[in-house]
């Protein structure tokens, strides 16, 4: 399989690539990850079942759009496809290991804010809606990106509503979920964001610093949404450093009311974690629903 993938890398880059070494590296909890090298150049390969090729196609498109903003560093996608029973995506190998010091995190905030200033019209002339051109995945869960004019409708229908539907199929009990979904237009009535290109899954495990000290983000669930969804998730599993938020606000200050909205935005990810892993995420989601309804 590596020889076939090496052949595709050669065709994509215009330079022959012959694997001299392959080793397993972290690929997250969804995919298998490998580093391939010819002794000079290296690439990062993710593998999954051949039936999951659509997930990699969507990831490649999302990373490509992020790459083309020329703002924050992302690993450049090289090629993708299927070989035998496996789907694969080949990415630029980025050597991690730099220190997440104050300046690196401030720069990460600045660069993310610059990316968030990209709108749908930059890739789809005349488009000013929320969503994306195709559905993709959040983890391995389908993520619905139907273009929608109104942000509150998009969040209620394609984010919270869809995850609740999946969670109930999984046996979850969310008695107040429908009340919350109906109330989302009211909760977001005073907030009219412009669609921004967002990473979509921006927790600490999907952000790092290169060996040269450059901030980098990866493994996105890309779409055009309220930029605050990325900021909210950076606070979900242990907040990014204060320098990150300082850098972000220097470039693109956060709108008033973000503190009220961030729990609603992070509910999406906790519901998704319930759908992926079960366990205590269901109870956490119910606590968040109650918190949002009380505050609203």
C-alpha cells in the first residue's frame, strides 16, 4: 500500500517519492496516523476504511481553503484516495515540538483572527450565508452544512437539532432539548454575526507550535459560521492561554455577549461527544441545557 501511496505523492508533487521508512504516529481516536519518509522528505498519512473516503475528501477541501487564506499555518494537503480496503489522506509533515510560550500563543490568536475575517464570498462569489459547499464530519459524526441565511436557524437545525436527534437515537434522555432548540432564535436574536471561515473543532489537541515556534492548527471540521464557535471550543477542555485571547482581540475584538453564547456553542461538541463516546457526556449536556435555559 505504501508504494501505491508513494506513487500518488510523486504524481501530486511532481517529484518521485520512494518510501525508505514508515512509522506509526498519533492519528487521533478516529484514524490511524503514519509518517512516511524517503530520508529527505516526509509526509503525514491518515488511514481509515475505504468507505470513509468522503471524510478525507472534505478534510482536504477544508484544509485547502484554510491554507489559501495565508493566515494561520495548517498542514498542506497533498493527495487522497483509496487503496485496497483503506482510504487515505496525505498531508505535509509538520515538525511539532515548539514551546507554547506567550508570543507563540499571542501569534496563534492573531492569525486565527485573520482567518476569521475570510467570508464565504472569498471562495464562493456572491455567497453570504452560513454553511459550506458539502457536508463533512465532526470526529466521525456527519456534520450538516446546508447553506442557511439565518445564523440562529443554522445553529438550531444543523448543529444542536441534528446532534439531539442522533443522541436520542443512541438512547440519550434530553427532556429540555426541544425547548432549547425552539428558544435558540430568541437566545441569538441580538447577535447578527457575519459568516466566517472557522476551524470547527478547535480544542487544544488540534493546535500546536512547530519546532520553529510557528503556531499551527489541524484536523478541522471546516464551515462558514459565527467565529465565536472556535473561541468557545478553545475554552471547553481547558482554556488556551490568556496570550491567545489577547492576540485575537488585538486583531478582531470579540462581540458583546460572547460569554452568554459560548455555552450554547459548546453544547454542540458535548452532544457530539455523547454520540461518539457515550458515558457522562449525556449528563453534562443536560446540565448545559439547563444552564442555558436558566440564563436565557
